C-alpha cells in the first residue's frame, strides 16, 4: 500500500499487496 492507498488504508488487511 502506498500514499495513493491511504484513503482505503483500513482495508489493507486484504489489500496489503496493493
């Protein structure tokens, strides 16, 4: 996850690679 992903950061549990 990168700066662009910070908006959905809480979902990183399943998108940690994205």
